C-alpha cells in the first residue's frame, strides 16, 4: 500500500509515462490492422543512416504539435526535429561523446521542472524523488519502467547531440587578424568613377539562348537546380448548392407555421388545434422548436434590423408576421412582439460584490453568496441615501479591478454590451436610478449616470431555416459528378468540362507532403492519390467534399531530381542572355579612358562615394559585389578592365581611398565574428550532415 500511495502522489509524471504506453499500444494495433490513409501502416516512418524513426513516437509528437497548426505542418516540423536529432546524436557517438549522469540529471531537471510531484518543499526539482519513482516503477510496473528507460535513452541522445553542436560552435573562433579584416571591410571606404553599359542596351533579338545552352548550364550547376518530386493535376469542382426550387420549398414549409393547424393526437386519439406563429402564446418556445437560430429576447433599433423587417414590421401592429423572406443563407419568418423606448447609449457605474465559487472571483474572496447579497444590499442603502459615497465604496469594495479606481465608472456603452441582467437594468430604468442586479460575476450595485438619444426599439421573434440543398438536389448533383467522371475518361477532361459547363482549373508543382489544393482547401487525399504509384498519368477520380465533389485528373508526375530545361528555363535563360550580352558589350570597350568609353557608347560617367566591402551597393547601379571587389583591389587612379556585373558591364576608376581610423584592439571585432559564425554554424552543419546522410522518408505513405 505504501508503494501505491507514493505512486499516486506522482500523478503528473505517471500520466506522461502511461500515455506513452497507451499510445504505443494503440499505434501498435493500428500498425497491425492498417491505417494512416487507408494503407497498411508501418512500424517505422523513416531511417537516418540506418537508424529507425518509430511511427508511434513520431505520431505522438505530431499529435502534440498539431494543436497549434495544420496536420502536415506538424508532420514537417517533427520530421525536421527527429532527423536533426539523429544526425547530431550519431555524430556525437562517432566523436566518442558520452553523457554522464550529472549532465543527464540537469536535462531531466529542465524537462520535468514543472511536475509538482517531483518538487521539494521549497518548490525546486528533486532528482532524488525522480529516482525513487523510477525504482517504484521497476518494482511494480515493468511496462511503465521499460517506457521510461526508452524515454531516458532518447533524452541522453538529445543531450549528446547538443554537446556535439556546442563543441562545433566553440571551435569557430575568429582570430585577431580576422577581426581586423572584418573591421576594414566595414570601415575602409573608396570613391569611384564608373561607366556602365547596361544589358538592356542590347536587344534580346541579338542573343539567342538554345535548349542545349540551358541544359549545359543546368548540368554545370546541378546543386542549384535540384527539386523535390511533384505532380500536376487539373480539376473541376461541383458544389452541392440549393436550387431556387429548394428555396421555394423551404419558404412553403415556413408559411405553414404562420396559421393555426389541426393535428391528430396519438395519445388522446383526437384531432386538436395547434396554434401557429401568429397566435402562439409562448413565442420563445415556438421559435426554438422550429428555428435553426435560437430566440433572441432583446430590443433592436430600426437601424439594426434587416431592411425588409425594418420596412414591414417596425411601425406595424404588435403581433404582425412578415415573411417568408430571404436573409443571407436563411429563409426567415419574423413577428413583431413588443415595442418600447430606450436610449441608444448609457453611462453607468457599478460596485461588484463577488463571492466564493464564482468563475471570476479571486482567491482572496471568501464570502458566501448570502454574505455577498447582504453586503450589496447594505451598500445600496448607503449610496441611495448619499450618492457621493458611491465612488469611495467602489474603490474599497468592488471586485472589478478594471474600473474600481475610477469609482466604478464604466463609461458609455450600447445595448447588448453588458450581460443580460445588467443590460436590462440600465436600459429599462431611468437616469439616476440605483439598484442591485445579480449576474454570473456576482452582485452589482448599479448607478445609471446618463442616458442618450431615447428612441423607439422593437422586439422581433424570428424563425430561420438554413438554405440547404434538398435530397433530390443532392442526388442530382451526385449523378452529375458521376456522369462527368465517365465522360472525362471517355472523351477527355477538357471536352467533358466544356459539355458540362464546368471550369477546369490547373494546379502545378504539388509537393508530396502538401495538403492544400488552391480553390479547394485541405485535401490530403487528392495529394496521396496523385503520388500513388498505382495512379497512372491521365487517371481521373472523384473525391468527396463536405458540400460537393472534386473530380481530378493526374496531368504529370515528376520524380525528385534536377530540373529539366522547361522547368529551369525561366531562371536560366536570363542568366545566359546576360552572359552573351556581356560579351557583346565588352567588345565595344577600348582603352581605359572613362570619358572616351562613355562617349563611344552614348552613356555618361557616373560617380559613387563611401563604398565599403560589406555594403556593395553602387549609387545609380545597385548591388554589384563583383564590381566593388574589383575596385578595392585597384590603386588610386587605377582603372579596371571591363567587369561583367549583375546589370551590365562596368569599367571602374578609383578616385580615392579612405581607410578606417583603426582600433587599439580588434579583439571585440573577433568576438563579434565568432558569435556570428556560431549562430550560422548549426544550420550549416545540419545541412552538410543531411547532404551526406542516407535518409529514407516514408511520411507520404502514412499521412
């Protein structure tokens, strides 16, 4: 019993361990029976250099992350975390990094710091309590203990991977010389004169870029043009939309509710008269029984009413029914049931007396409901006799911290802004009235300070039925979608769409782990179908939507690899054109006199000042790193040879150089550079490890 009591005291920690065990059991059953997209599930979702990523562990992490984002985004995030963790863990193991007990305990303390069952009396984490609990699990529940050891082993790998990353970062120290160089790149400045022959000065017709040129460029820069696998589809969308006939049927059904009717009572075996909407005595009950929108018991000004209702009911006799009429996505019936005069805004103050047990009562509130009511009545008696005491008592007694220091002043507000009982009191009573009202917040002592623009308002009861397609319409739409699938397979997708007066929409470059189809939304089922090895190019399939159908055709499937000529053409062709234009422009340049070069090519000599190596922007030309680098290598009055830049061909002359003032020590610059390199290190290292790793990714099969 003592052991069991101790285990009960660690409920938070044990819930986590039990959850792991239950999830492993459930996912195991799912794996055996098949799941995740209708295919037989696998025990592993991937491998990194032969080390498995278990489906159960992966899915648990996805479930915890998808609460704050989309399903597939969670899948991507968890995959990145798992792969990065395994890669760094493997490198740590290869480097001989061993996590000792002290280091592991530090990580356990960080992860379980908020578990109340593992804290000392002073509120700090207790490693001794954790160890005690682990021993208890070992003695009483082997399954929980085995889950814990697996969990602890993974934590140790994570710690080792972090140690490895920190060691790499620690090795990226910049030298004093590197710090000095960094300073010079930021502070050494040059002024230049230059001539730019822009690429736009050469007509595109003068340069020809062939497919062979593009292909050769891609082959020479393969790493820049690698792409993921993708598919192209086209689709038509057929929505289940109510017809005009459906709307007429809904209107007819509502019309039957207006007048009284005779109905046979199966209990009394007699025909009885049932009051309709026009004559019912219990309007609220009648509305709630027959409407998709519940009864609203409040007054509205004319400006807030539906235009048709305002025109036909606002000045009508009490009891008049208007409709059926269409209002957005509903067909409605409305009945005028009351009218009054109320202000359009009220200024009020209140003193809130809360009591123990209320949702919004603070922990220091200990009075009972009866005591709160008695106090509120006492306050009411005081402020009724002496209004000037209201603000003083609000400061000392009110539980509403948002306005107690303002004497309980709530300012001006419109109808419906406050909770119902509060709202009714301030709008149905007069300026200067003081009373007590009970709401879910407690008892309010209310003083009506002011009321503006008192005018007519009406209370309207409305029965609303949502405009939805009838069963007949739904069947007709299903038949239309089925007919389209057959026609698309026989005649071709475009021809079938034309015959059915449907618009075919293309979607290109769909990734294997994408989930959104433009114009349709989340449709992972379509993406899985498009990437299924059994789906042939040209295949047509219908997919159910919550309110209709999408019929898709698989247009193209491209496997992971290097872009083909067509894919890369838009990016590569301009690069090659500029290279060929550069040769043409360079041939036009003779000598090293900028004025003569400018005159011969009908351009002007320009100047730029205060250029640094770090900021390679040239005034009048833009970012030109190659040009700036060349200029810094020249002596004063030195003139460059023609330089092939981003926007044209340049000839540069250095007119002056101004070195930075220099520093007494460049250690600070070296330290800054070290910090910059350390920040970049993790991303660069992980990218390098991924390039060399053998990674097997089965996510698309399971999701």
